[in-house]
C-alpha cells in the first residue's frame, strides 16, 4: 500500500508541479511542514488531506493509500468495463455507456 507521502509526490509529479506551486495553490505557508508530508515523517490532518484530494481531483481514500482508484468516476468506469465483458443485456448497456463516455470525454 502506498503511503500519503508517496501519493502526494506521485500526484505532484504527474501534474508537473513543484512543491512551491502546490503549497501556494493550497495556501500552505510552512515549507518544512509540507516537506515533512512529502518525506513521510508527518501526515496532515483530515481537513488538509481533503484539500489535497480536491486539488488533485482524487478521493481522500486514494490520497491515504487505501484505494487504488483515484476517484468515483474511475470506479464507475472500472465496473462498466467488467460488466461490458459479460455476454448479456447488462453487458451491452455497459458497452454503450462506455462508448458514449469515451466519445464525450476523450476527444
């Protein structure tokens, strides 16, 4: 299971952000506190974890390493993809829903 600090670093890097950019975006003035969060020696309070999750558009459970799914949308897509493989009416509905989603959001 990835830790908060590992997820924070990963999300920061994947968004091509510096530590300073993240701190400024979230109004975190204390440099050493932020550095401790990234090096894993401290974990922020729940309110701050939610602020990070909202900023990176992921779930708090993902930030904490309790879920491999980044957000609810990803969970629904995962479910639809599993249903899509079934040879049934539900599978066809899921396939249609996925096709519509991909048309709408991947252009």
